[in-house]
């Protein structure tokens, strides 16, 4: 098998157009979109993205950790980040791309799931008068 190098990154997305994070062969997902963009950018037949967690359909995320392994060719993290920005749709962004060379005490490589240290959820409610609602945020908060 060819040698690979592990990279980690943060992804942010508006989940309105996606059936969640996890790949589904017949529905648009964040993982599937990322994998296609990485495979195209790196000219590989397939790239598997592993996310620190899953999201449901329509759920947004900011700064979700992911990792992926690329052929051992030299990929500059800043160049990967820029080129993915050009390949991904406007509702999905990748940031903080870097090599993930760390290993744990048992010799296991850095892993988005197993090395995660926490998650934070945010829910936004508007409890003011109906006339005071901001229509630009209507898709991102609930009027109570």
C-alpha cells in the first residue's frame, strides 16, 4: 500500500442543503461533498473524510474537526485550504488545515473521533415581539 499522510481541518457549514454530515450514496451530505472536492483537488480516486461527530439533516456546524489521509505526495496545508475553498459550494468551508502527525501512547495516529475533547451546541431563540424579528436570521432561530 502507498504511504499516506494524515491531515486535520475544521469545517463549517449551513446544513440546509444537506442530509447531515455522514455520507449517504443517494443524498447530498457534508462528508460526500468534502470527499469529492478532496479527491478532485488531489487527483485521487477517493478520499475518506472522518468527522468528530455526525449532524442530522438541516443542522449547521462551525469548526467541526475532521481528518483525511492523502497520498504521501507533498500537499501544502495552506494551498489545500485555498483550493478547497474554490471547489466547495458557498455553504461549506474548510479552515485550519494542517498535518496531523501526532500519535498517542499506543502509537495510534491523530483521529477526529477518538481525540475529540468536547462538543458545544448552540440554540437561538427570539422571545421579543413578532414585529421585532429580523428576517435575515429567520432560518437560524426560532420565535418563541
